[in-house]
């Protein structure tokens, strides 16, 4: 159990999925977009749901994002999300936008929904038009099921090596509220207000405005704090649905259990974000950077992400080289204010740098620590009370191999 507040505890549901919250179904099929792999997914709430979303800040937002924004602006509710992998439908002009709207229309017609109750997402290669005969097959053939979580999760992947999902429960007004999610992401990961693709479901009773506020707060401390390669995609989006079927009184910041709900939502986002970072293209280990003692939490997050995103730090971790000078280098040119004479740096439990100078440490032990699947770097700045974390992965030869042949 995770303590969320004085009155509430949060429980991680190890076998939970995006369909564990009440009132959701999903499915995924092979529509021919990828070779022998599921590539078309559908998520459905039994009833119209409150919705919140964040999107890439790229200047080249893909048509599916524009269609989703249009849907949300319609009634402030969403009931279904249709997703394809393999083809991003990005930088595809008016034809691409028309095709994204056509995806929305085909799902709406098949399930007798208003068109603006359908959100659209795509992921894959940029610059290619959607093969609409295959998209049409997917829209007309995908089946929904309360056991369709794994098929859905598989259908949204590209270079990912595993499915990514998380599920937590918390008590609201004495009722069990479930928050769960599924995500994809392995390359082009350096989010700015989103990540590759993330879908979160909950049976909480909360309106769209309050849900948007809660999601925004959670994103800043989770998805926005991961990096694999410093690249931001055209299609990044995190979409959250809340259908209210848990049956408690409406949630807002004045509700006594608001803190518990916010904490549970952040745990889902953080769990998914760490899974994405760990599954970075070619990665062999997850790197976690924890910064404390900053002037503000925002500055702590800036430094943490700067360190975890440094190619020199990432390659040192891959090479099991305890070269703390690379950490100092990354901190030194961050946008945050840092006093070198007040800073301490730890590799796992070993203090390697303190108050402006090197510290004696065991190189052998450090190499062993760097050989773990998860590597932790701690930085204390001695400037204030701000804290923040970021997650990334090592940089390996396989990253180059994967991206050198991505379209072939």
C-alpha cells in the first residue's frame, strides 16, 4: 500500500490493465499495416466520459491530434479512441487530415456514436499517407471485449519490445476508484507536455475541467520527465477518460479525497513513463536521477532531466564507467542556478563528489552498481527545498542499428 493522505491508501493492482476500471472494453487486430503484427486498436467506454488530453508541442502536429482536439472541443466528452500503428499520418497535408476524419467517421457510424465522441491517434513512420482500405478493414473488423486489453496494448506498439500498462486503486467517498493506463514509446522520446502515446481510463466521477487540471499536474512530474534520445514526435499525446461509474460524489480540488485521486493518477503516469524510459530503443538499463535541495522543484526537474538526457552520461552508464565528471558537466550547463561548492553527487550509495571536489570511492563497486538493470544517481544541491526526478536509459550500439534501418 502507498499512503496518499491521512485517510487514503493507494494500492497497485499488479494484474490490472486499462480495462480494470468499470465500464470499458477494447480490442486490437492485424489490419495489414504491419507484417503479421497487431496494428489497429480500439478503446471504448460504455458511456460518454469526461476527457483530458495533452499533446506534443511540435510545430508539426499530426492530423490525428487535430481531429482529437476537434472532438474534445465538441461536447467535452469522449466515448471511443481509435488507434493505428505503423503509419503516423504526420506531415500528410489535407489528404492526411481528411483520412483522420474518415477514421473517426467510420468508428462513429459502426458503433452509432456522434462523430465528436471519437478520438483518433496514429503512430509510426512520418510522411506516409494512411492506406485507407486497410484502415477501413480495421474500423469494420475490430471487436470489443472486456478481455481485449492485451490485444489493444499490442496494437499500439512500434519499436517497443514489450507492452506497457499500469493500474492503481484508491478509495474515494468509501468507493473503490480504479485508474489504469496503457502506453507505447521507445524512440523519439523527449516529451514536451506529453509522451509518445498514452491512454488512461478511470471510473472516477470528475468533470473534464478538473480532470484536465489533475492530468496536467501529473504530466509535469512523470511523462515530461523522461527522455530516451532528446527527440519529440509529431504525434505525442496522453488521453484520459473518466466515465464516473465508481459512483462517488464529483471530484474537484475541494473534495476531501482530491489529494488521494491526484496521487493515484500521478502514480499511473509515473509508472508508464518509467516503463517507456526503460524500454528505450536498444536500452539495457533504466537510469533514475533524483535531485534534492534545489531552489525550486522546477529547477530540480530541469537538472534531473538534463543529466538523464546527457549522451555522455548515458554512454558512461552503458560502459559501466563511473565517470561522475559527465554528471557535473550536465549539471553545469543546465538552466538552473547551481553552487558547485554546495553540491553533492551520489552513484547509488557512494558519494563521488562533494562541495566542489572529488571524493574517494570504490570504482569496482561503482561498476557493479552500473551493471544493474536500474541505475540511480542522486544529486543534492544545498540551495533550498526543491526536489524533482527524471528517468531515461543508457545509449547503446543497438540504438543506432534500430534507427538506421527504421523504414526498411
